[in-house]
């Protein structure tokens, strides 16, 4: 089994010019069965490493760092940090992979990107996994996220960075100090004798304009896209999630692609696929094809 990742990149265009999006991939480069895994708002593609190692005997697994995060370029205009630009970037990535279709696993923001692409006519997404996200997002949870995202942070040590990541991500449900350290290492970088978060603070700009009215407008557009999805869809929900309500999850099983719903106990927003049981849920769904 090939388990060491390869690095790749693709140039993407925005109204501010070109930027480079970088990604890691596992599995045989010529495998036509491609799984694209896209992370949440402040995370990176390396979040999926354990899942990728477990599934790379079956799939070529591609995990990008969305623009403004990790090893990818920051955007010249922070107002472009939004799903439409991310979706344009991902179409470039899919074209680079040179396959007719891909399967998609998206956590939170990554799920919204996948939903937006899967809801388009002639979409290349053949199977879709939405990880703790849907067309309706709870406003209080969005406001909670907005309280910390985009704030410049500096840490004197990696241990201090780990404690901070754990404090804002406790709902991920990780069990050990080593798991939290693994999670922290991927989203910090050396900075001025210490460590800083590995993302552009500008990604938090969209939260400054968040209101009940803007949230409702976004929800209406997302439901329209969701209702247009025709591929098999799996919806994962952390049983204690404050972002995706039980009512919204239930509604998603009754309209659009009528998603298969699996709730994961002991986790809020969002499951991180650090344990074998969560990975097995994804494996069963994908291999059902």
C-alpha cells in the first residue's frame, strides 16, 4: 500500500490575479478512482492523513489546502474568501487530476464547496460525503466561530499552540494529548521565535458582515443547490453539533439527494476521522459504488 503523500499544485485565477493552491495526494497516481477531501474553515488538507492512509489502497486521495490556508497562497483581496472562489479553484484542481469524475468528502466549509459543485448541471462529483454541514447553519454557531477566526495569534511554544487549538476545537472529540498535538502541528508555522497560525487572518472577514438576513439569503441559495444534487450523498453529523441541527439533518434526508444520515456519538462539530470507526463509515459508503 502506498502511504507516503506526494505534493502537487495548481494555479487558480481570481479577480486579484493568479494564486497557487497546493495539495497532497496518496495512492497510485494512475488510479481513476479519485477521492477529493476538503477541510474546514481554519484547517488544512493534512487533516485527512489518517483516512487517506487507510483508503489509499482503493483510491487516489487528493487533499488540498484551500486558498489562504496551509501551504497555499493567500488571496490579494480578502473579500474573495468565500465558497464561490473556492469552488472555482476546485474546478481547476479537478481538471488537473485528468479524470471524468471524483468522489468528494468535505468537512464543514469543504462540504459547502462540495455541495455547491454537486448541485451544478453535469457535475463531476459522483458521490458526496457532507461532514457536519448542510444548507441551514445555526447562526449562534457561526457567531461562535466568528469570535476566534481571523484573530492573529502567536504562541511561545508548540505546547501552547496545542492548548489553544484544543480550546477552540474541543467539539472535535479527540481523545489524547498526542492527537491534539498532531492536529495542532498541521495548522501552525514557525514565527518570530515561536509559532503562528498557518492561515490568512483575512479569512475571517466574511464573518464581520454576518447577520440573520445574510444567513437567510445564503441558506436559500444552498437549499436550491442541494435540491439539485443527483449523486448518492452521505451526511455525517456529530451528535452534539451546534452547527448542523437534528432538524436540518432530518430535512436533508427527505429532499434533494435524500442523504443517508449517520450520527456520530461523542462528537460535536465536526468528526475528524482520527479513529477507525469513523473511517469505516466513509469506506462503506464510498465502496458501495
